[in-house]
C-alpha cells in the first residue's frame, strides 16, 4: 500500500512497502517532488522500529513511543493468550487467478505463527507461491469419503 502525506515541517512524503508496491509505483512517486520512504517489515516485531522511523520523520517521536509501549503490551498479552491455542496449519490465500498463498518467509505467516498457526506449504522457495486448489479439494473429498 502506498500512502502519501505531508507536514509543514517536512514537505511531501510517499510511504511505500517493498511487498505491496511495484518498481513502477516507486518511479511514479519519484516523479513528483517528494521524499520516498520505503519500508519492509518482515514480522510483527519490526513494528516498533517502523513506528520510530515514521515518528522521527514527521516529528512525532512522542506518539511513536506511545505506539511502541502499546505494541509491547499487546504483544505480551498475545504471547500469554497464544499458549492456549492448539497448533494448527492454515492455507492463507492472497490472490485468485492464479491462486496464491504465502510462504513462511512473510509478515503474515510470522503473524499467524504467534498463535501457533503454521502456513502451508511448509517449504517453498517463493514467498508468494502459486498453488492449485482443484487437486487439493478433490483429494480432501476422497479422504473424507474414505473416513465416512
């Protein structure tokens, strides 16, 4: 997602994310007089540094530190609550035509892992692999029929 904002002290800024924006988005944003801020948080624990970065750019360090404190509290509460969650596997679909999912080397997979959910496939070279659902559904139906 690209967000464009400005502040009187700083001028015009465009915040880009490596996983969400293309090189073309970046090039288009660079055509206007603006400061490009490119982010790439790899997991939830990267959020406090991101808060501090953006807070520093916009002169809102106090707000950034407040967000960091709230994050630390919420993260601790989640860790405590997650102990009660049984491990599970999840197929997290991000796109259709073609169907695509996330590998374990993504922010969303690391987020789900906090509550003991492991994304499938377990081993994958691509961060956002294409998958075939038709075959999976047919195998699942055959397995269910065999159990019944």
